[in-house]
C-alpha cells in the first residue's frame, strides 16, 4: 500500500496500530496537518515533526512532548472548533485524533509576546527562584495591585469558552463484585478470571484500546504478538452479560468504602461537540465489593541540564510512539538509563531503521537480555556515565556525556559531546499508586524497585502487576489471576480454570538508584535541570528550598509548586523527593512520602455536575393549582423548593399596584391564596396530645375535637424555629401545619424525639403535605362565597373562629378550618389534591360577584404584617425566644412536662434585661417605608461604629391603612412603647420611627370574629 | 462515600440516603428544670468529638426514616458496627472499656 | 532577619541564590518557656509573632506535630472578608482585616493579599432581607459594604449567569470591596519567619501527647520527641484537633470536627476577578493568581478527622458552580482535598479561658478561620500576654454555651469559606 | 347534602375524600397531558412510561401484634409482608414494606375509604392508617433500557441478583425520592410525591432520551 507520508516526516513506513487507510486532517496553531485514525493528537504532532508544543509557565522556555500518556506535563492543548466547544488544557497524549480537530498551544502570554517573554524568562529567570514573589512586590505598598495585575496576566494555561456548553453529560450508578482499574496484562487477566467465575465485573482503562503496555511493546504471548492475545481476551470478556468494559475511561477518584468514579469519554474522543445530542461524557459512580488496582507504572525520567529542550523524552514513550503509532520522534537517539528495561527504546529505535547514537548507562557493568540485544545490534553502550546536559534551544542538537562516580552524584571524567536530536531517559518505574492514596493510605517506599507501592488500607482493595513493582509481563499476568482468585474466594464464588499465557524469558540486571544527574558545575550554577516541567521546578529550586529551611517535603512541594500542576507530579515527584532527601542528608522514606488526591487526571466539571443543572438543578415543587397560577400571569417566589405565586400583576401594573389591589380587594371583599405548600403532618395515637404538649410551647391537653390552635415550636435552646396551627380531628388524631420551608425539618424533629427520647409514647407521624390542596379565602365576603359552594352551615354560630368542620365544597369532601392569617374572616379549605384545581376553579366561578381576587405570598405577608403576625424565618432568626417576640401568651410555663425550649429560654442570657424584642415600628412620615434589614440606632448622630438596637424584620406599604407598617427588633423594645428609633440608610436618609404595638389593624380582632 | 448497613432495611445502602444526626447516647435530662445553666449547656452543646471510635446517630432519611447508631472510626472512616436505638454498642474505644 | 526586596532578589541572583538565609531556625526546645503555643498553623504562628513583637513576650515556643502551616492553613480557599452580621464578630474580623491590609509590609513577606472584593449572592427574598440587614450593620460598624442588584452584580462578574434561566436567579448581592484572597502558605511562613526572628522557638514534628496539669493549673506539655516542656501559660490553637487536646485537659468543648472539602480546576486564563459566594445555590469560587478556580461549599455532615469527605459533597459543589457559571462546564477539576474544621454551634470561634488555669484555647473557627488569622493571633497574643482576655475576645468565651450568650453567625457564615 | 361521613371511633377521624358524581380527579401529571403524548408521540423506544393515576394509596403504621396481623390480613385479603424490602402484589391490592412499622397499600381509588372504614371498625390497638392518595402518584416504567434509565436516577443496585421481582426500596431518585418496586424483569413501579412529579417527569424524559421514550396512556 502506498500512502502519502510526505507531510508526516516522522511517520514510519509501517507498523503501529493506526489505520493508515483512514487519514485525518487536523489543525494545530492555525496550520493543517494529517494523521491517521488511531493516532493521539500527540502522536500525530510528532509524526508531523512538530517539536514545540508550548512554552513553559514561568520561564517561557520552549517545550516538547515528553511522554505518551496521562503523565505528560507539557502537551497541554486548547481544543475546539467553535467558541462554545472550547476545551482548555487537554493533554495531547490522551486525546484521540479525529477529523477536523482544532488544537492550539496554551501559553501564559499571547503569541505576539511569546519571544519577548522567552527573553524575559532568560534574563528575569535568574531573579525568579522558588518563592520569589513572597520576597518582593511589597514596596511601595500601593504598587501591589499593579504588580498583581501583571502576575495575573501570566496566569492560566487554556481558556474557558465564552459561550454555554452545548453538550450534555450524565451519570450512572454502577455496582459490581470487582472493579478492575487498568486493562493491561494484570487487569485483563484478573477480569478474565473473575468473569469466567460469574462475577459482576467492571474493567476500565484510560486508553482507547484495552491492552495497556502490551500495545506498545513487541512482546510475544503464547508465541504470538501480545496484541493478538489482548484481542482474544477482549472478545471473550465482551461475551459476558455481567462484564462492563469501559475503554476511554479514567478511574479518577477512589473514595471510602470502595466508591470510585470513572469518567467515560463517550463522544469527546472523536468530536468537540457530541453529535445528535448524544452524551459527551458519562460519569460512572461505582460501588465495588472489591477493587483491583492494575494501574501499571509510569517511567521516571532522569533530571539533567536543559532536560526540557524539545526532543528530551521518557524512554518508554519513544517505544510507544514507534510500536503503537508508527512514529519515530527523531532521527538520532541518545538513550540514558539506570536500568535494563529502557534498552527496549533503543532497540525499537534501531529496529525502526533510525540511528541510535549511544546508550549511556550509569552502571559500570550492565548485563541482561536487552543489553545483549543492543550489543548484538552493534549499538554503542557508554557505561558508568550520564548525559549531564542537552544542547539546543528549539530542539535537541546534541548532548554532553560524562563519566559518573559509583554513587552517581559526581562527574569524574572528561565530557564527550555527541550530536543527537532525541534524548530518551529512564530512571526506572514509579508504580501508579495514585488511587490507592485517595482514602488516606500512606504509600510505602520499596528499595527493591526504587519506588513507592500502595500502603495498608482497610478498603477492600487488591493490587496486581506493576503497581506492586511486578514489572514483567509474566508477573503481571500471574498477579492478575491471583488477586481475582482472592476476591472470588472472599465473594464466595468458585474459581474456574484460567491458564496463564506463555511469556518470553527476560533476564534483567539490577537497576541503579539514580534520579538527578550531576553536572560539572554545582546545581545552582548548572544549566536548569527540570524536575517538574509544568511548574518550572528545578533541582536548584528544590535545593534552595531546603537551604532556606523548608525541610518537610510538603514544604518543599508548596514552596516550589512541585506536583501542583495538572499532571500532579506524575513524572517529577519522586525525583524531587530524592533531590530533597539528598540535600537534607536523609533517605527518601525519611523525607516523607508523596500523597495523591483525587483526581488522577482532571475531570470535566460538566461531567461531575451531570444532568443536575439548568432546569434539573433542583426540583421545582408545584401545587395542584400551579398551572392555573401560570395561566393567570402570576410571578413566582422560591420558598424552599416550592414555586409559590408571589403576586398576580394585571396588564401593566407595577408590583406595588398589584399588591395594593390584592390587599384592598381582600379586606374589602374576598381574596384567595393557594396555601397548599404549608407543611401538614397527620398525627395519630393515644399519646398524640402528650407529644404535642412536649414539642409546642403552649398547652394542648384540653384542646377539644373540632378546634384549632396556634403553636410555637422551639429548639432545646428556647429559640423559635417554626410555628403553625394544629387541629384536633378526633380525640387521638391531629393535623399539624408547619411553615412551607420548615415541613421536612419539623417532621424530622418529631421523629427524632419519638424514636430516640420518647419511644414509649404511642403516636405516629405521617406527612400529608402533598395530599391536601389548601386554599384560603379571606375577607368579609368569604363566608358568602363559601355558602355558594356548600350546603353546610358555616354561620358564626355553627362554625366559630378556630373551629374546623368537614363539609362538601363544590361537590368535593373538604375539611374547612376557620383560621386566619390576615385578621379577616377566613376559611381554609382543604381537599384531596387531585380535586384541588376543581375546587379552586369552582370558587372563581362563584366568586366573580365578590370580585374574588387571587393573591400571592407578598400580599399575604402585608396582610399579616398589618395584624402583627410573625413569619418564622423572617421575623425570627434562631436567636429569639417567644418572650422576645412578645408572645408570652403562647407559652405555658405551668405544663407538667418540661417542654422543649422551656429550660433553654430560662438561661442567664435569655432572661437578661435589654434583649432585642419584636415591636411595631410606625414611621413618623407615614409614606416612608423602612427597608427590611435597616438597622436602628437611638442616636443618629453617634459616630461610627454606631451602637445598634435592632433591625427591621418586616416592612410594607399598607394600602388599607394608607401608610407604612413595619416590625422589627429593638433592645428592650417592649418597654419602650412610644419612643423613637432612627434608621440611617445607605443613601444618607435617616428614617425615624415610633415604637408601637405590631398590631396596626383591628387590635381587638373583631374582623376575624364575625 | 460511606456504604451503610441499615439495621432496619437489612442491607447496605449509599450514604446519599442517610443523614448524620450527631453523637449518640446523649439523653435529654429527665428533669430539665432542675439542671443548672452549665448542665443544660453541656447537654445541648458539649461533645466528645473523638478522633477514633465514635458512636453517632444517623437516620435512613430517604429509606425507612428510622434513626439508628453507627460506631465509626473518625480517623479511618471505617464503620465498625451499626445498632438500633436503645441498643448498646459492642465496639467501644479502648479508654472506654 | 534578612530583609526581602526586589533588590535583594537581584543581588542574590548574582550568587545563584546560594546565600539566602534560613527562613527559620530548627531549634531544640528549652526546658521552660513563658508561653507555649500548641499548634503551628496560621493562628498559632500569628499568636507567637504578636506575642513577641507587640507584647514583648519572646520566651515562646510553638509546638507543631507536623510541619508549620500544614493543617487548615494549607487546605483552605484563602478568602478574607469581614462582613459579619453581629457586632462581636464583625469587630473581630474587621480587626483582622485591618491587620491584613498592612501585613506584607509588617512581615516583610508578601502574603499576596489581593483585595479584589467579595460578592455574597442573594437568590430569594429572604436572602435579600438578610443581605440588607448584614450590610446595614456592617456600614454602621464602619465596615465597607454595599447591596447590589442583579444588574450591578452582572457588571462586576460578566461570566456569572444572572439570567432568569437559572433555577434560583440572582436577585442581588452584598459586596465588600476590601475583601479578597491571600496566599495561604505565605501567611504561615511569613508569621513563622517573623516569630523566629523575634526569638520564638518553632518546634516541628513534635506531637503534644499530654498536658501537664498540677492543682488545676497547666504547667507544661508532654511531647513524644522531647519529653516535658514547661510553661507558665499554654495556648492551644489546634483547630480540628481541639477536642483531643481538651480531653487531655479533662474537659469537653462545644465543638465537632467535620471534613471540609475544597477543589481547584486546572489553571485557565483570568476569567473571574472577584470572590463569588452563594448560600442558596451553595458554592463559592474565586480564581487564584495562577489561574486555578478555587472552589468550595459546605462541610460534610459527619465528624471526621480523615482530611477527606464524601464525593457527593464535591458533586453538589460543582453542580452549584456550573449552575452559577455555565461557561465553566468545560473547565476541568484538577484536585480536591479536605481539612478538619472545628465547628461551633453558633458558627463563631472560641477564644477563651478554660476550666484549667493558665490554659487557653483559640479554636472553633469552623470553616472561616483563615480570614481571621492575624486578628485571631493578635487578640489571643494580647490575652496570653496579660492573662486576661482581650476585649474583642471576651464575647467568644467557651462559657457562652453555658449562659446562652451565643453569637449566631450561621447566616453570614453560610457556605463554608 | 348530607354525604359527609365522620367516623371518630378509636378517637380517630376517617372521612370519605372522594367526590360523588361526575367530578374527575386531576392527577399530579394532569397538566402534562400524557394522553396526547401517548397518542402523538413515539411508539417505539427503550423506556416506556405510564402514570398509573388516581389510585387509592394508604400508609399503614403499626408494630403489629399477632392479633393485629390476623385482622389486617383478613381486611386486606393478603398478609402484610413482614420481611424488609418485600411486597405483595395481587390484581386487587398491592402492599409494600416501607419500614419496620410502615406499609404502603395500593388499591383502586374508590377503595381507599372502604379500607379506612374497615380498619376503623375492626382493627384495635395502636396503629395509624393515613390516606395519601392525593399526595402521591405511581409511575410505571418499563422497557429494554429501563434499568439504564434507573441507574442514572437512583444509587440502589438494580441487578436482578440484588433486586429481584417483588423487591421494594425507598430511596433517592434524582434529587427527590421514590419507592421503587420491581414488578417484572423490565418493569418497575415508582411511587412518588405529587409536588415532585413534574420534576421527576422532566428527569425521566431527559434520562430516557438516548433510549427513546414511549408514553403509554
């Protein structure tokens, strides 16, 4: 097959898992390139010979791709072909290539300034050691804001879109016997073992294909290329109903009790916008009986001078690009290693027909299968040496190699310079222990493998393969079987037979502990040796932090920002710790450990939010009459989750005009309120009455059947938290009402006392809030209106104030309560909610002649304020007891049981003089309406801070009284009737008010008693 | 994210179905009126708040609505046992033994 | 103490930064101090600094079980504001605010205090009433603040969704222009460096295993690493671990230690110039100088010393952020973490004498301690120096939970911050 | 009219709450006009949705003695399911275990009062029977993708091995709650509160979108 590879200068003629029959065009920094299906953005960029993919954060140095997976620190891209579909900070090594992909590099500064910044980085960089900003920008003080604005300009990698996200994301709850993280040899083997035994298995892998390390190596299993074995296993797994296979899925968080989150990329691997409204990403919330971490290992680069010049890579990444993507990211390779394993990169490079300049091995006498293979190929191996420095600016042009001492911490001979365009390094492998740390386990240093392995945990967690330091394929496969078998036996499932595939025999020599390659100059003077690329953390920086006294590794990390990038130090943390340890003359485990927190890799906010946003962010609760309110133009108020009609403007009415109309109509004739949202609790049992007496502040022992009573509910501290009317339906049967927002809290309050304190009381509580539609008709004509709809005698004689009666209203059986929150003659009609709208409409059919006017919560608030009735939550705030509210009439201190709140309201501070007390506030200017929340003072001329006496809780324009009405707290207010309070407002006005009774209208209560 | 065994539903459920309701076994004084301010304040507010074994009241809010007790290690978050209201824990902190 | 400045940086760059002095010593403790501070977080270090600098008590040790500033100082979302409702709290936090305003210069350490303003959004009528009440109280107490309507809010934060599309549309906000954020680690390090320079011994990696109490009076502490260390007065400033220390003193505190989680996004280009908080939608966000969106919400409902919480809390927080800022949907969450916050029943701190003579506690800051760091340290230092509580600290006695004189700041504390 | 019945035996109130005559009740999803959607909307899809409306729903609270159990069985025609999370379903009546002292009884709408009356007459001792018909509705969801839709909505494990036919759980459903009973392999009953019904209907439409939603009259 002939392909036009001319534009992909680094693409090999053959090999890789890409589909060469599917070329794809993509755009990077405004220029079009070609790649193949199966590429990542990173492999396609490398194939096209793109060296610089970004500039570094602090020093603005050119950077290239160094790795091939989640550990990549540099290749952080902006993706998106339209404004709304911009995605910041996509790691090119994890982004599948798709046709039309648009990517650009993300730099701290605009492109035009890039070169300038590079220059600034070179010169100014010397003045920017770690923590430099703590040491400067302080003087003069007034300049800090200016300094800061420049600092902020440099912030950030990519950018957020300016338009709202068109994609949708969702969540799915999953349960399984085994969640296997990682589908490399260990994970696949574990999955196969478990699946064959009938276990419920989820296996997730961050890559687009299962296989892990097997996809990028030339290993043979059962005598065939490993990828074929992978294919067979995947095929078998897909045949099990109870196996869920999730490629393109990162397990990002491991939470307590084996709860894990997986971010599955559904469509964003092949489009920046999900086609046809499909789900872009799905967040799986998994509860697993057992978790198998088969997460593998990341290769550790070595730290040497100018190790950030494009062309410096991790050894294994070189192999991956060659074997998996058919890309050789350069021509002349120098490999530096402290171990045998990395030789494979040189072998792959050589076998791809490229030139291996040399293998530089820090060990004096390397021996093993791969070393032999290199020698067989005639590759030059320079032993006992290291690459101390790379040369070049925008691409590696050569290296300096020098002999090292046995400890690997000093240069002990002359430097040789060699030309090369690629430097691959390996300091060994770091197990990917991230998830194992998330629930608090501290990793343990293992000297054998020179890395941290998972610490002890009580989570039901098993680990297999390279995460344990079992780096060979043979070990990984057998550990996979073992952990699955262990889990199966714990789950009580019989283990079925699984044969281990046959692996090649590989001898590897001992690796050397090497992290930081010495230079001929001291670290502080040597060319920059980067430890954490993304945050420009250097070996010199770490040494400086230690010299300055930052001795804890946590201090070092925080001072230098090591590990705080979007890669969370996957490549650099251990090198950094090793450098700090050496500086502090300690071992690595003495220096500390490295703790990782969720997420393993960054997770899209939208995916975490799922569908719980927009109209589904929080339930909107509706009453049975909601559609009517909408139809009649109501404005709504949010009360808890309820949508309550607030007011009903007509035509061009302003809010105040609508309220005036509603208020006047109600007091003159009749108004109607949808009160269905009030909490309602059915209380039954022979001890119901006793219970009420314990939770309310007043007496309930003698409330007769057919009567209603208002009650205050307090906490043990004596502070009011809810109120409402409770009616005696029958001797052992009550209906309690609560505030709309307090219903759930009150029911829970009753239950906790019943279940934990007084289980001996025979009483049951059941919520009937939703069962009853409640409509309050209020006003002098409310009786006449009701009489039109019922045959029942609702006269004063037969149905007195605070009575309730069963009757039929508009053909529907109803419970009607003669209670009033407006001070008017009122009837609260309750019918089963399926008939609420019917009755509501019937009232309007008969209400026309009375000008029946619907009113909302605002008019309700005004009407009750005219009467001085409180609203719990508005006129109370958790710091006031019934006496503060002037409601001693609602407290019965004589009850035999010490009701909830009684003791609390008698504490020293609760009975002191001069507490804030709720009073009426009559503005001297009747037209002036006090703002709710205004703070009162006795002396408006007092200097700031002014002594305040209390705030306005409720304040309205009263159309009925043609003046303002208000309530508020005033220190000692109940004894200050007639005195003045001043309210200095933000606009400079001072409103003066007289302290008065809060009952502005009908103080004798005659209107409601007709 | 706790996985909590409800002793009434007799199975494990997700934490989202439950609410924590504070320290267990804080009995309301039988004669509040006889309590001093100090005693009453301690009943209302003062808590052991241990680092380690803790007995706490939870409610299966979205499930059976029953309150019950959990003995949990507040450091590791391991749940040691669950038991019904009125029962005594079998796992207690070392110094409480 | 080596003076820090831009000139100093330039000078040291010529010697390749090899000659910077240690920021603090690593001393072996003496047998006895005038004052021991248990807890080397921001508050403890600030206490030590002001004891030495303002009150002349330099024979002081700070004993820290881990590393300096490694607890909640290192784990908070760095918001600084003083717009509290009640006079007692407002005066305390405003005292801190005034110290913040000169702190970098006072410490000669740039704590990067950035007064970019803070919005507390209102979404319901009751929210707006509460905002009016609080802002009016702030104004009459001499604390800056304004009530804004939705349009004004939109002008300050263009990326905030102020439309009616929202489930709980923004109705307005309180706005404190002097509020902002600071660099949390720098605060601890700056105070530590300052305290050390005044002779305070900072003893790290040393856990206090017991308090030494003789005849109802504390006379020192017992440590695993150095044995007994004596002192005339002991101040405990150990946040989430306060109940553990109180138990050593033989008493309980009205505290519960809860996990408080926070998270950051990946760094993105500047998009959010101020701090935005919402109690109703339940989340808050600001953007760090590095570009991370720094996000938090409320505590987890259970007690926890594990420095982690439940995922559902993170989920709800991010739902709130995406609801408030729909353009953040494609931004990605980088990292989350948790602190242990010692919450008080009235959402106010305890700065107090205790049942043990000469033993003082400064704790209960709950979710809002960072913003008070200099103020807390200053009043606690004054109290420890004189053996008598500073007037600003008096209302925050632990004994208010006996007599009922609580300072209920749940409204103003709202979402954790 | 003298059709108002007040029974206050045992000190409790029982009233017939249903109108006589031609007044038709309006279920919580009345305003969504499901009938039209059923007629005009898609006829094929992975999730089927049906509001089983205007049923009689009663909450029984009781810690039953043997004697009470026998009476209850005779009144309901089925024994109370005493094992946690179990249920009984017959053509005439469904009983769902809700809590150790709570059951949900589902009957035809007009039978609720009859049962209330009979309990009032025959069952003695401590118990509460509460009519919640107006505050509750039943959503039947079924189809080849019903489990997928439910997995987006509730954290309980719906695998047949953990959630067999007949199992009933009360749990979190989206940001509300539901009592879920498995009626068949691919059919579930959701009992939800009236005021949340519209939200849940929106949620279910959204969660079903990728599978196709069929509304059944």
